[in-house]
C-alpha cells in the first residue's frame, strides 16, 4: 500500500484491538502495546481476549501485519503514529479516570513518535493536557470512535463517519492518508464481515465515508454528545413505555408510528430495562460532571441518568406486584450480559436486578449463553448459575427476561411453562410476543406492552 505507515496502538481492549485489526487490514504495519502480559501472550497465540464476532478470524487474517508486546521500546521504535485506546473507566464520583491515559502519555513522552492520536473517550481539555505532557515537537489528534460491542469490527471497518480533531493542517493530512482505504472503502472485504450492501452500492456511486475535521475540544465533546443523545432517546422511549403501560397502549406500535418520521427515525427507540455497558452509563455521568465543573447544570442529562436507573428496578417492582412478597420465591434471570452478542457485564442491569431481588428475599437463578463464567466471578454467590436455561427454569416462580439473546426467543415456551411452578414472564426487552405468550397461558408483561400491571393476576 502506497501510504502504509507504522502505527502503535496502545491498549488491546475492544476499541484498541478493533482499530489495530482494521489498520492492519488496510495495509499498515501495526504494533499493539498492552500492559497486561497475559493478554499479550494470548494475542500472540491468536486468542482474542474477549468475545467479539469475527475477531478471531480477523486477527488471523491481519496477523502478518500485527505485532503484540508489553515493551514500550519495542512498540514505539520506528513508529510514526501512536493511537491511544486505553480504558477511561468512571471514578466513584462519576468523572473519567484518566490514570491509564496519563501513564500511556508519560511513557510516550520518553519515545520519539511525532503524532499521538487519542482514541479513548476523554473529557474536554484532555487533548490539550496531552500536548503539555508530550511537549513540543509532538502533535496531538483527537479521534473518538463510535463502535458498538458485538459489532466492533464492522463498525470500525464500515463507519458512518470518521471524526478527527486537530490543530495543525499536516495532522489532518496524516490521518486522512492513514484512513484513506476506509474513506474510499477500497480495502479487501472479509468473507465473515461482508461490506453492507447499501454501503457497497453507495461507494460504487462515488460515496466516500465522511471524515469530519474539527478542533480538539469539539471532537472530545462530539463523542460525549453522541452517546448522551442516544442515551436520551433510550430514556425518553422508556418513559413513553411507562406511560403506555399505565394507560394501556403498546410501545412497539407507538415506535413504529413515530419512527417513520424522518426527523425522529426508528433507531435507538427500543424500550427496555435501560442502557448498560461500558460507555453510555460512564459517558453520561462524565458529561454531566464536565458540565457541572464548567458551571452548567445539565438538567436533561441528569434526568436521563435518573430514568435509566429507575428503569432497572421497575422489573423487580413488577415481579413483587405480581407474585406478592418475593421472599422465598424463585426468580430466574434470562440473560446477564448488558446486551446480546457480548459477554460484557460492565454496568449490566442484570447485576443490580439480581442484588435487588436478593435484598427482597428472592432466590435468584441466572443463565446466559456467553457471560456465565465471568458472571460467576462477580455475582453474589447466592445467585445460582445455570448453563442450560431449561434447567434454570425448573420449578421457578417468575422469569425475568433481561438480555434479548435470540436463544431465549427461540425457547419452546410451551415446554418452559410445564417446567415453571408459576407461569409469570416479565420481559424486560420486549423480546417475546404478548399475544403468543398469553395464548400459552402465561401471565406476561413487556416494557410498555401487554396487559396493564393492575390486570396481571395469578
Ligand atoms: C475503550 C476506551 O478507549 C474508552 O475510553 C472508551 O470510553 C470505551 O472504549 P475499551 O476498549 O472498552 O475502552 O477498554 P478495555 O476493554 O478496558 O481495554 C483497555 C486495554 O488497555 C486493556 O487491554 C488494558 O490491559 C490496556 N491498558 C490499560 C494498557 O495497556 N495500559 C494501561 O495503563 C491500562
Ligand atoms: C455504545 C454506542 O452505540 C457506540 O456508538 C459507542 O461508541 C459506545 O457505546 P455499546 O455500549 O456497545 O455502544 O452498545 P449499544 O448497542 O449502543 O447499546 C447500549 C445499551 O443501550 C445496551 O444496554 C442496550 O441494551 C441499550 N439499548 C440500545 C436500549 O435499551 N434501547 C435501544 O434502542 C438501544
């Protein structure tokens, strides 16, 4: 490749690894630096450190241009661009913990890499700090990502847009060349991650993936604004769902009706238990904190966060309303991961729901197709875990559908009913069809659909 560069990616998490794989597939030489030796050793053997569709195959495909190390000297020697993608987890106070980022920058300051690209989600002003830490002669760019777990690689390879914040013209130039095959979608398609048809057709008509140029602060804020806006849509639709439940409307019908308005659109309007994961909860809190520190009270965002928190507990409250006291009752959680397609449990609603059920005296059972091993390490030991959902459901009093894995939709619900002690299904993700469930004799309610709570009787 004409514009091939030697790039170091710092942090082999979801974001770092997806970026590293993508750049290698585009034709760049990529070194991946991570402080976690076990993770690096695993990657050298071709083992992905977490579950992500297509990752193992892509790592193998990109292997000739990917190297892994824990040694900064090895990672940075001869490298032209460093892309920092270490985690920025929330502190208990709600702001972003920048410890790992600063460690990475301080190490970088001791090496000669002319351009440092911050991919981690960081509070506005952090890239200016990075400039100070790195000193004169090193340029900084902000290059936030918008990938979703479970689709990390396809979101990276087929982005809606690429965002670059910088202050020097040449920096934009370097990143434009680095990402050129992504912009033009000219890299070879992977059989296991095919280019979406609409994108392929658009590219044939001359479409280019937009690369948006901004200042450093705008790029930093745009990342938070994107996540906060999506979180706002979710909390908004959850509140409409709660109203639908109170008045006897069906949220799925409401969404179909409003989503056709192009000003609204159909996406991110799925009512449920609220958002979880490593990004929305963290980034909404960090943005509220950032605003407050700047002297602005972001009321709407505070409400979004509050609604999301309350939404998790509503399911427990409904279970109690239907069953009467929860003491001694066996409640099964179908799904633990914060969403399907991942084994990630960071800020998963399931964890708080399990705790709350235990606190109210219920016996809690849980199952998940991917996250069970991880869950065993962090769940209260009183939660019984099952690999087989049918076993978990044996003799239970209520089922809470927490993660909409296709496996649960595909369960033989007639068979499930024979196993349950009481046929109560509270569907926290609207994964099941209320009519079909009622026809089978279930006491069923989704979020904002199905019968009113007052009409649910055992
Ligand atoms: C990313 C981030 O970039 C974060 O800012 C964004 O908000 C969400 O996505 P993610 O890829 O999910 O984080 O991070 P994680 O899966 O936690 O991985 C971070 C990696 O960095 C780990 O492999 C860890 O070992 C590594 N790391 C961490 C370092 O190499 N050095 C450190 O000092 C700390
Ligand atoms: C999100 C953003 O989508 C991504 O652009 C950003 O880079 C990182 O954060 P991710 O956390 O992987 O990605 O998952 P996403 O699919 O966005 O879902 C987040 C949470 O919102 C999940 O808990 C999901 O269940 C919930 N959700 C999503 C809803 O409740 N309703 C919806 O309509 C969509």
